[in-house]
C-alpha cells in the first residue's frame, strides 16, 4: 500500500501541530526532507530540521518513531511534531507528498489498523467516538468499546450460530455420524432463544448509548404564551428566544444545547399551536409538528390559567404517542383552568433542575449503569443487530411451522456473515472504506 500522510491535529494556528506519515516508505520519505540521519528505532524521539528542495529550513521538529508491526496500524509510522503555524504544517506535508507520500483519506490510518488485524470494527468505531465525545458519559461509553466486551459478546453469538450451522450440515452430509444428534426444530428454537434475548438487550441499550453519544433531542410543544420560550431561556440561562405576551411571537424553531449530569440535550422551542394562525405562524406550526416526530422526548407546556383548547387536545393526541412530560406552567398563579394534569412548574420562581432531573429519569439513563457496558457505538452497527434479530424472528416462525431445518441454513449463514461484518472479518474492502469515510482525516 502507498505511504500516506495527514495533519492529525486541528487545522488551526496553535502551539504545536502533529503530522502523521504511515507506510513502508515513511522512513525513506522523511529522510529526503532532512540532512540528519533518520534512525529506524521504535518509541524513540529524534530532533531534526526539515528542509525543502532548495536546502532552505522549514522548521525544527521532533520525530516520534514507530516500527511495524508494533504501531497503531501495524505499519511503520512517524509522527512529526512541528511548530503550530498552518503554513508550516502544510509546507511540510507538501514536501512529503512531493517526495512520494499520498494524502490520507478520512479514517485511512484506522482503516489500515483494521485490515492489518490491529483492531476490529467495533474498536475502530469506539476510537472515532472518543474523538467525537461531547461529554464525560459519551467518553465513558466510547472507551468501553475498546475493552472488547462488545467484541466478546458478538463473537459468542457468532460462534453459537456457527455450531448450529455445523450441526445441521453434518446431519445432512453424514447422517450416520453419531456424535452429532439430529437438530430438530424444537432444539433449534432452544438454541436460538439465548441469541435472540442477547440481541434484544444489546439493541435496547445500544440505542440508548447512541443517544448519549449524539445528544437527546427535546422538543418544547404547546399553545401560544404557554411559556415555551421562557422555559428555553431558563434552561439555557440566556435570552435565546423572544418572550412576549403577544400570541405567535415564535414563528420558527429556536434551538439551544446544554450538558447536564454529563448528558447532552438539544432543546427545540417551537411555534405556539392554535386554531386561528396567520400564514407564517402556520409554517411554524407545521415545523413544530415535524419536531414532535423527530424528538426523543417532548415537553408539553400547558398554561395553568387558560382553558384547554380543541387544538391543544388534537396536538396532545400526537404527543402522547412519544415519551413526554406534561408541564403545567405558571404554578405561582392561583387560578387553574386547564384540564391537563402534570408537573407543576413556574418559569419565574422554580429551579430549572426540577425539570432537568425529570428528563434524566424519563430517558432511563441510569439503566445503563446496570449493564456490562457492551454496546454498539454506531447506527450502522445497531442496524446490523436489528437485521439479525429480524432474521432470527423469521427463523423461529419457520421452525414453529415445522419447516425442515436444512432449509433454514441459509438464514443462519446470513446471521453469521452479519456478525463477521460487525467485527470487520471477511469484509468487502469497499464497504470498509465507506465506513471509514466518517472518520477524521488524520485518524
């Protein structure tokens, strides 16, 4: 493979930049841009001057050296630590490319680590998520992807499927072989049940952990002047949304993000929903309804002092299909006219942590603490698990219908191959390249 190079630090002017070069020719290429003799030795730092083809000095740098196979991706690697001007870093990269290196594709260093057997796909995705972590909880989940708990769980299910396939195929090809009992439909159902149960649990907690990685979308829904914008401003501790006693002030969605108890929340304030709305209000209302469908949780805000409208009831019929919290706002006022019941709150006087703690409880984040932290880390991985669960469910239906076991082998092979896909074993290289396109360039 070609020797690749990329900037591994952020493309900004800073104190120090790190340039990574990896491949069979990396030591030869670096040697071409310095007068000093580059000694090929692992885990050593060497001080050299980088010079251009006119023998002009570009920078004084430190080389951190790795020798295959004892490196991140099992290749020879040199990390060049130069001064942090972007011009300087780009000039060094330009010289390395001129002398034989190729600029790396996104995620190509980690891609090579997978195909060279230094890590599997689950660990590679965990590394990408460490880079993208937004809070300590997401960082903790990402780090758990490196401890091989997920790998162990996937391999255990895959190996069990392999044994089932072997049992069936031995029964077909060598019916006289007595060491393998005939695998009946009932035996098959018993063998696939633990795999099905593991998949259900793994999918459930993986989806929750994926939300912790990305952040939870919280939509604030309600009638005009119910206090939606006031609530958003209190949550964000800033005047993000316009607050007015004139109905229809918010005509578009207003967003804000916070970290609370190491969880990222994206709050969306939407247009007030009422029967008689003007043209631009109607557009905002339609966007509000869209946010209901997209949200992980809905805060349905009700004005305690106003009678419940027909439109509020209609919208709540949509809201109640999703996880939600009903907030009865303006609890500091005496008169109650609304027919809704929920959590009493005053945007003027109450501590916003009362609502934030309710949100934490509603999304069941605490349940993750009771698991073994074997999670999938990307939507692609979760999708593969869901596909295998779907196949197993269909397999169970066919087995209960007494469909001949030997006709079910194809489905078992598909499950087995999907598990291999998760681990990055026996994968199509084009498929892997597409996955790593979402990684950082220098990773």
